[in-house]
């Protein structure tokens, strides 16, 4: 088969080279963007008189017919045509004949693939933002239902201070908000159109790039043709956002895995998102959470792959850049799948509030409050810290909590301690008097929930676009 680019070649491509060179096995995913970009290009060519209006209409109908064939699974992708661009162009030529050969006027596969990949990226960003909105809503909803569920807060995975389950989940909601805004920044930075850059130096034809931008929903054409075909910053930035987003999911999944153990027993993950053991009949494993945690490293690998590919490339297009697609597709699809799983998993998990409360009673999580109490009675903080540490040590030896010490015993350590100490170091009081902005008190967490409810109502979803 003679290649559409094969005029200067005397020999056919070696079979091994043909297979090695072909990208159709994965870039066929871009078919709708390739066809949409080609339709816009054909419209522009007809409107500017570069080709006849009648020819433009014929080409557009041919492209629409190919799109229908692909959607009905009756189009044969052929690796001999190498990539999605040549497969579609060859298909249109078969459909409508010689006139289809005019479609590629004033463009190159270099600017064509940059266009397709950027359009795929843009749609992916909007899809992920829709899922992130749902993720924030799920975290807010579960938080609102658990605003009084007291649990230990941890540092170094050691019980530290009492908080609420809502306060913990709302921390993850803040991460999701940053993920959404990071993608909003992607849209602000990268919504420029590479089509019209040609192979690297534009074109001699009087194309109207602003018209093509209008047809394809870009803010403006890229202003340097070399950069237009060389730029893959949008791939790097999207994979970077995927990596950060997956890291955020991995962190909450780590907590879910720990909390679902019998040692913690804070939550039970729904059967729909758990699996069993082929040997041990009692097992219920948090596999969905573990898989998300595991897939995070894979997305990091996708980011490192594209960074490594690009780091030594001269301008403009190089065949190395064919390697951008598989890592981008994998990173994007992994984040989408992970969000699609974790949203219903969070909504359906059971929270064992009695266990979280009992765990908070242990570990002296109210010790900081005892020190604060002494400070408010006039004791210097360092002295209060020392006194509290001595009281904790005594409790450890006796196997009791701070709430179990008699007032007489407290006064051995400091005459400043009165019977109001018991209310002051009660867990509910410890949580709710931490009422500074961002704190775990019911008032502050309620305010945070209201703020995020209003925020998500301002966000667009894929159905709104």
C-alpha cells in the first residue's frame, strides 16, 4: 500500500518498522476530535476560498459519514495508515474520492495531532471537574451527618487531640477544591489553538485562524508556530494535576484502610466496594481503597514519562512526542475511574461513632486542654506543659484517664486546679471551644460546610457546558 506521504520513497516500509511506527492502536481514541478539527478546517478552507464551498461541503459530509461509521463500529482502523489522522483521511478519500485529498491543504499532522490532543485534554478537564464537584458534595454531605461524631485527630499516627469526623473529611474536601481550581487554571492557561501552525512554520495559504478558533471553542490561536507544534506543557500540567489529585485520593484511602481494620474499627466499607479472600472466609478487604492508593504511583509514572520524553527534545515536532498519548490517556482515565469509585464508597460507608468516641477517650487527647486550663489560671505555658506531662505519666502507671483523677490528686500537682477542670477537659468541650476559624468546633465546621455548599453551587458541570 502506497502511503499518502510516500511520494519521495522508493521502497515500502519494513513490516517491523510499520508496526513500531504505528500509533493507531491507541490514538484512535482521538477520532471525534480529529473529525471535529477536520470539519472546522474544511469550513474555514471553504469560507476563505482556499477550496471551493462545494468541495468543503462534500468533505464535511464525508467526515460526518466516517464519524457515524466509527460510532457504529463499522470502520476498519488499519495500522498501515499509521495513525488516526491518516486513517480518517484515507477513509474520506474512499468515501468521496479525489476531492477529499484537498482536506489536508494548509495543515500538517504536526498541528493536527496537537489540536486533537489539546481538545481531548480540555474535555477531560471538564469531565474531571464534574466528578470533583460530586466528590466535594459527597464529602460535605457525609460531614454534615457526622458533625457531632467525635474522633481522635492524629500526628505521627498517634492520638493527639479530639476532633470530629466531619472536621477530618472537610480537610479532604479542601484538597478537592484545590484540585478543581488547579484544573480551572489549566483551562485559563492552555485554551489556545495550535491548528494553523503547519509542520512548524505556518502556511502560505490565507487561512483564518480566528475563524477556526471560533468553531472549535478556543480563546485564541497560539502565536508562535514552532511552539504550537512543540508544546506539550498542557499534557505535563494535566498529568501533574492528575498526580496531585490521585495523591489526595491516596491519602484518604490510606485513612479508610486503617480505619476499617479491627484495631481501629472506625468505619465499615460497604460490601459493594470490598472483596473477600479465596482462603480465609472471615475476610472483608478494602480493595477499592487499596487499588486507588496503588494506582497513584502509576499516575506519577505517567507524569515522569512525559517529562523525561520532553526534556531533551529540540524544536519542533519529533517522533518521540508520539509517546505523549498513552501516558496522558492512562493518567486521565485512572483519575476518572478512581473518583467514580471513591464517591459512592464514601457515601455508603458505615461510621462507628461509638468506637471513634471511645478511641478519643484513650490516649490522653485532652492533655493539651489541661495544659491550656493551667495557663488560663496563670501558670506559665512551659510549667503547665511539665505539670500536665507528669499527670499523664501518673495516669499511665495507674491505668486511668485524665477524667478519672480526683480533685484532691489534681491539687497535688497544682493548687490552681478546681472542680471546673472536668467540664473543661470533657471531649465535647475540648472540640467545641476550639472555635477559631478552621477549627473543629461545631460552629466552625458548620460554617465551613456552608461555605463549600455555596461554592459547589457556583461550579459548572459537563452537562452545563
